[in-house]
């Protein structure tokens, strides 16, 4: 298997040879040309195109260049959840011809405070009659508790600007000139173009009325265009409705049973609902995953997603996760995906493996911990190789008072990886969950009512937990940092319930098989980082993959 990476577009920014088409003046563009080399990533953060950002990075440092339609200050920040509270903020601009830059952070009450450690460094700044350009850099890990660790995971970027400068004083309130965007800042590579005549088809919702509730998974069934021979999908673009970048959390495509009832085509319904059409239950194998902050995905020149053969998807279920925490009413959405395909075949077929922690209440995180590690395993029994896949998630529950539970809601936790790899093998899902008995024993549970007639099940003894659900008992237990650490050390050693499935739904067991976790040998580093406060997800190097998409809920990542 070979490694390659996601490709992303850098088409939003003109290069130095096209400086005349910049909104800023020709003189300013020429002045900055010498600095602009090497910026491979770009994004427009606001709907009106007034706030542009470019960035580049190496193993230790990231550099940003921001161009905003203002003659006042520019604000930029990294947030745990898209809100102001507990954000890492930098503010700068040009005042009376002199550039300024200041490192701030916001406390729990959203008050902006100057950071004692000034870890953002001014690279250059310039201003004309209409625009300000500000460039600055910082370490990916600054070892400052008020700064956010920058990882390969999706990061909530917040932005703001004002028409007046603030210099080194506390800035004035930005008013409506603010927003947020989810980005993968450490997503390497550039997004190559494809011939304009490349054929494509769209899978998208049509004016779907988004329920006014916190979390909605919406499913719709499609049929792949009929082909007379094998083709390869070479690129997939998200089609996110304007203004809905924060509403659409992720999109998954599932391969369905080829014997599906075609009368249910184009039906849409809430996923995981008792009244969901029967055909939807035959759609188990993930063939593509897009997550918030991601852009389009380009397969490399020698790899493609196969369609048109007897092994390939004929029917596709698209699952869209809508995140509507403010319960807005009257929202309609037509988001989806665009798939470009060609009859010119590549050498390898791409595959997807869903792996990580089985989504369940048994995936539980104690409160009050600066770091808690969850591990999801895909073992050699499923892979049928002398290898293991490990998806590791690190959480910070320091500000939580009660347990955090695994589940489908955005407020719950997931720890899943969608590994895109090649060449394709007959494995679609491979997940694990720590055995529950050991977790209950840790808090002193001795007996549950059997047979279990309710969910969550009810505890019988000891007396202090009598007639409590296991969730209530876990919350009643007096957690401390010491006990939480001991619990974590136990959980990663417990026997695991592992389940796996082939693309044709063979070998799927609702209970799975009990195996011991593998002995993980971590690589030694020549210069270990002693100050890291990681709250991120890592792909195991056990399997060489072309991309790794993470579906997780970041509300907990209060770094």
C-alpha cells in the first residue's frame, strides 16, 4: 500500500504575476510579492469576500497572511468550539504607518486579556486606502496554556475586524464584523485541477427542511449513473449551500445492497429513526467521508474510486449531519457532493475502512481531567494481516463536572477514523469498545439486574447504586484527577469487543469478538516535547493510507 495526501485548492489567491487583479493596489502587491512565496493554502472567511487568509507551515511553525477590507485592526483566533470564550487571539494592524501585533486570549466570560507570553510574531504589515495586510507566525505548540495547539484535526477559526485601529490598547468591540470557520490548517498539498470536460454527477438534498433541534442525521437514497464498463471517480467536491458551512457537520456516502427496492429511490428520511425505509438498513459500507473544515478531495493520478462493476456501488445512501445548536427554525438546505469520473482507468482501486471506537454510551470520559485517551482498535483478526490499526483520541475534560458520553449527538463524543487507502480489500468496518464489566467494577458495582430489561441497564448492588442506571452511577462516583487517570490506565488495558464487516455485509456480528489490546510500541523521538497539551486525533502508522478523515465532536476540546 502507498501513501498520498489530500489535495486542496489554492485558486482563491492571485499570485505575484497577477498582482494587478488584486483588490489592493499594484504598488502594495509588488511590495508584498517577495513575502508571498510558499503560501500553499487559502480561504475566504466571510460571506462577502472581505476577509482573506493564506497560510503555510513546516514541522514546527505556521505562518498566516491576512488581507481584510479595512483600515482598522484585524482580529484572528483559534477557538475550542467556535465561540469567543477560551479562545486564543491575535490582533494587529497598521496605525499611522507603524505596524503592531498583540497576543491575547479570552477567559470564560469572553473578556479579552493580554497574554503574558507573546507567542505570535509579526512578519510584515501594510495598508492602503481600502485594505490592510497582516502577516504573523507562531509555533504549532507554544507550550502556553492560553494558546491553542495546532494539529491535523479540524480547528475552529474565529475572525473579526474594525474600522479603527487599537495599537497596543484593548481593542474596541468589533460589532457584526466577526465570524467563524472550520478549517484543517495542517492539511498538506495543493488541489490539482482536472479537465473542464470531465463528467460528473451530484448527490444532494433538495430544499430539505432542517429540524429545529440540536442534532439531525438526514439520509437520502440515490442510484449511481448506469455505466457500460468500469470507470474511476477521480475527485469529489463538497456542495455546501451558501451560509451553511457551520450547519453541515459532515457527509458520508454508504454503499447499499444491490438488491435494494428501487421504489425507495430518491426517498429521504431522518437516519436511525424507527420509521426509516427498510432499504436504508442495507447501506453499511462507507465509500467516502467529508467533514467540516475539509475542501474537495482529489485522488492521486494512479488511484480512483471504482464504479460500474459488479463489486461497486449501484445504490448510494448519503448521510448529512446537521448541527443546529441554537435550534433555528425554517432552515432549508440543498448541500451534498459532486463526483467527477472518467473511463480512463487508474492502476489501483481506492477503499475506505471505518475504524476507531464503536459509537456507544460505553465510550465514557470522566470529568476534570487535563488529558484522557480513548483508543479504537482494528485488529489482525479483522485485517487478516500481521498488523493492527489504532485510532487514538485525546480529550481535555478539565471544565466538565459530569461524565461525557459517546453517542451520535454533536454534544456527545465520537472517535472514528475513515481511512482512504489502496489497493481496496474486502473490509468496510472495523471498530472496538472496551469491555464494560471492568469499567463498572472500577467504581464498585457488584451486580446488575439480570436479565436486563431497560437501557441503560439498572444496577442492583451495592446499596449506594441500587436502582441507578450505569450512567447515573458513573456520575455519582466521586471522580478526581488521580481516579480519572487510574480509570484511563485501566480502560486502555481492558479486553476489547471488536467487530468488523466486509463490503457485502458478511461477518458482521452485533456483539463482535473479545480480544486483548495489542502491545503498542511507541516510537522514540530524539527531542521529546515536554509541554504538549494535545487534544487531537492521530492516525496510526500501522496502515499506509491516502487520507484520514476524522468524525469527532470538538465541544470537549477545551485546550
